[in-house]
């Protein structure tokens, strides 16, 4: 279990001196048997300890900078704690740590652990960087040793960036978005020097791009009168620059934002938590600033409930993750002067605000699309003032409070306040069927459920069609994809349409002869059930004149758009040994097909016997129907 983090400045601060009452009647606790201290970068020291005993009530962490110095207590921790992280310290300084085990009878000290604080870098711990744009950063090592030669390292760097080990310049055009926690290292030529170690946060926003096809939608087969097929479009398409999209619904228009989910997963998850539980419903824009180089509109902290102005219940604060510029149209978390204090409050930059990029900066985690900037500007243009309001049943004066008329906000009739009615997830790509070669074959429906979109296909009649599906992302870029669809028949559906028992019932209950007759009519379209003419649609043997040579062939009707029949044509001379010359799997392109006519839901096929037999030899043909549905 972690004891947490102690935040320190240039030197370690004594947070607590533990008053001890020594009672000699009982034994003091055993101390931890192992203590380690590591400084992975300048300003961080990780302390860990192991203790097999359970006779202590708590631990105390102590530090000193020389054997002659007095021990200083940095904090106390419960008996379950086994590690702590310290921040602060001075470069090239040796720190000595020990852990005291404490109970009501006394205390005992562990062995000590030493660590040398690395030298530092003077660079900001974050940098403004965007995918597809050239980036250059000069590393500035502290070089307390005044070494003549410095060797630089930086890892891991995103694809497209590299570092010059001699100059310390990181440069290139980054090819991917996301978050990279880069470890910086500077080695000095002076033998007594301590390396400089630091972290550089690269939070890379994605470049705008068109939607992409993740996986081709395969050809689709539907059974007539069968269940609709649902295609999850999110599984087949992606928008690389918008993995998560949200919509602000206000009483002065709607705004759509793309969230930097890959670059700032923690802050985006925090924001979505508030969205998903409805915390941002009926919120108030309580601040609008457009002076002294600051241009923002702010909300997410207060809402209306039963005509009362109240504060939002909040989750614990999140870590500040700066590095993305506060440019016009970006979305960021509001906070106090303490960097790691943001909860639910957010603001929108209505203009570029470079002053907010200085110092600890702010967590920028989203951007508005161009079509939403007009709504943002409309809200920012409303007059503001200092208004006294009743907040949480107490009187407060809020500065820069916007209202539509410049008067005090009215929470009863809602006429002059600017409200966030809700914030909801929306699809990053919207879809429509832009063309359909035969609209009568299937019914198409685009179903939207939050960020998910599905294409529902319901069969209408037997046949085939080709759909063109268009997907448009929130920035207006479009991708098109073709979907081939065939609506097929099967014996069950055909039996029902003809007033017969279903295929499964026929197999179990009907006499074999009745089933065979029905299957024959189903396969070839006999006149009694399928045919509208007087011709019995059964296979026929015909003779073809091929360059003066008479060759036997067979003509048959092959049902189109079927899912449960396979046809196989076979030949024999003695009715004992049969050779297959064509099957459904050979398809229409077989060289043995001498004639093919498409007609309604049947194809009339003439198939040639490939064997050249003597003039007096006997030739027999048969067609086998493999009913897959019977298996």
C-alpha cells in the first residue's frame, strides 16, 4: 500500500515531528529490515521499505544531508504503508533516509539508504507539439559541474523525432499523436559530475484527417422474411483525429467538440464520467472574461436544481497535464492556483490565450469544430458584471457573470442566463445510404445510440443490390464504401410462402415422397407450385451441334439467391459409375456452360458433357440436389 506523495520545494521540509512517549515496560517494535531510495529524475525520490514484523503502530520517515546533521522527520504513515514519493530537493545533494517503527512503547530505526539527487534541466516539463508539424526543442542542461562536453539522450521519442546527442536539440515532424513520457539525460565529461535527469511530457494532438476504413464490410446474404442483420459501423470505420466526440447543448445553440482521448486519457475519462452521470445537465455559464489578454467562457461548476443555484458534487481532483496550447476553440479544465485541483469545471478559449500556457499551464483536452465557433462567439459576446447570487443557500458575489441583458441573473424564469442544458456523447462519424442500385431489395436503417452507429438491413424481396454508404466526420470529411447485398431464399421461407409446412417440420413429419416432391419444386420451379406457365421446369437432355459434331448436354433450372441448396450435374454410361462435370461451386464462368439465361429467380443453364464418346455409346445425366438445411 502506498503512503502517498510528499510535496517539497528546494529543500525537504519537515512536515511532522512525532512526539514520542517511551514506555520501557514493553519492547520497542522491530525496525524495517530493508530500506531503498532512488532518484529517477531531478526532484523525485522514491522510498520503499520491507518489514516482516507487525508490532508497530506507525512509521516515521526521516532525512539528513550529512552524518553530522540532525535527523529531520518528514512525515508519519500507518503500519500498512511501505513506500512514499518525495518531490523537491537540490541538485547533486546526497540525502540519507531511515524509517522509524513506532508503537506506544518506543521506536526503533532501520538501516539507512543514501541517494544522490541528479542535476536538473532548465526546460519546461512539457512542450507544445502537434502531429504533422515541424517541432524543435533545445534542451538546457544545468551543468553544475561546468563540463566542456555534454552528451544528451531522450527516450522514448515519438516516430518522426530524433535528438542530436551533441547539441541536445530534439527535432523532426512527429508522425503520431498520443502521450509520450520522455526521459531526458545529460552526461558530463567531468568525472565527479552527476548526470542531469528530467521528464519531458509530449502531449501530441492529432492532425485533421479524413475518416478511414478499418475493415471492409463483407458481402452480405439475407434470407427472405428472415431476421434483420445489424452491422456495427464503429467496427468498420474510424476517425483518426476524433476518437471521442461530444455535443454541448446550450440555450443559445449547440457546439460539437473532439476530445483528445489518446493524448490525455485520464482527463478525458474524468470529463466523460461527469457527462455519463448527467452532472452537466442544466449547468450555468457563470464566467465570461474578455480583458487583459484573457478570453474565455466558463461553466461546469454550478447548476440549477428546483430553481436553486447550487455547486456540482465533484470527484477527487485530477493531476494537471499541460502541454497543449490554449488556442481559440479549445476546451480545458478550470482550476485554482494549485495545479492539481481541477474537478468538474471547464472553460473554452474564445481567442488564443498564450498567457495561459506559461508556468504550470492548464489541461487542454479538446477542440471545437469550426461550425461550433459561432455559438461560442455568441455566448462570449453577452454582457457581464459582478452579481450577487444565492449559491448553496448563501450569498456570494460572482465576477464576470454573463447574462443576456447585463442585469442580475434570474434563476426563476431562466430568461437572461446562459445555460448548458446537457452535454452528451455523439458519433464521431455520421452515416447515410447515398445510393442503392435496387431500393426494393432491402430496407436500410441507420440506428444511433450515443457514440455507436449501426446499419440495420431487413430483406424485402429476393434479389441483389449494391449500397453506397457515406460516412461524414464532425469536420465534414467524407468516406464512401460499397456494400453488396443478396437476399436469398431457403426451403423454410419458400415452404411458408407456398402454404406448405416448414422445412424442419417436413423433414420430421411429412412422408419422404412429399418432401422430395416439394424439394424438386423448390429446386427447379415445377409448374404446380412455382411456375406461371405450362412448362414443367425439370432438367432436359438436349443435343448440340458443335462444328458438325453432335454432343449431348443437359439443360436445367438453377434457383438464384439460395442458401440451402447445392446443385451437382453428373454423367454416366452404365448408370453405375458417375462422374461430376459441374456443381454450383464452379459458378457461371465454367467452360462447360454453353448457354445461360437469367430469368426472374431462376437461371437456365446448358451444360456440355466434356467426354467425347462414340456415336452408339449411351449417355446418362443426373442432377443431385444437396439440401444443406437437412444437415
